[in-house]
C-alpha cells in the first residue's frame, strides 16, 4: 500500500515549519485568507519559504481571492500549489490554473453524499481535490476541528488524486486512512494548542500516526 502523504496547514511561524520538516511531512499550507487566525503576510510567507527551501512543498490557501492577491502570494511563498477553499466555480479554477501555471487544489466541503458527487465538475479543471468538513454558515471555512462522515467517501472513484481534511488528529488519523484509503491527509487545528498556534509535539505525533 502506498504511504499516505501528510499536509500540515496553517503554518505561520518558523518553529512549527521546522517540526513539519523534521517529521517528514510532504506539504505545508500557507494561509492567505485575512480573517483566519492562521493568516500570514507576504513578508512572513517569504521568510518561511526561504526557511523551507526544497525540504517541503508549499500550498497557498485562498478563499475567493482575486488574481492580484494570488500573484503576490505565489511569488512571496514560492508556492508549489494553489488551494482554492472558497466558492470558486470550475470556471474560476480553470482560470487560476491557466493564469499561474501551478497545480490547483479544490476544496470540497462535505456533509452529504451529493457534496462528494460535486467532485466530477472539477475533474477537468483541477489537479487535486481535498474533501473537508462543511462548516456552519457564518463560520470560517476550514480549521474548525470538524469532521464529516468518512463513509461518504467509501464509493468515491474519481479521476483526480485527492486528500482528506476536517477534524483529523493524531488520535483518529490512522482510522480515517483505514476507512477511506485517503492518499493524503491534511490537518490544521488538530495540531494546535489554540487557534493558529501550532504545537510541535502534536505535529510529530500526527505525522507518525498517519504512517502506522
């Protein structure tokens, strides 16, 4: 069985980034959504990108962002992928991919099986799908520690590579992988002491548990 890849999202300071590299996570997420407690400026993104070098890949997280904001972040963070976490349509995903020439990850918020079925509409315009828990109306998208029924993915056989997010911690990630066969797992709040504050020990434990 192929080893599951790990992405630690919402990295905003040097120590947690170093912990991700030490634990051999494949990806980190830099959050460019200003309302998020994990938001980082272009200056900070550039500093973290310099620290990361080629040791770990970087996805930039955007929520209904315009081209100018994405362009600034792509350059500052030396991004390897663009993660669209808002209400971006398939047409918008295609525009972003063509404009920036980077792999586009589309986050799909899931609470019912029909949400999983929406994946097919992005099959020609995205490079990767990330199934995440749907957050209540009025709350920030993602990073809320919420999980969805992983059984909804049992029948998913789409053409694109994909990952699982939403409420994942060191305590449940192995079970999540067993039930879904997720090729990648993504956590943010699951490795935090408080919103936006990463815990290096939790990062290490999550990476270890994802590969048991």
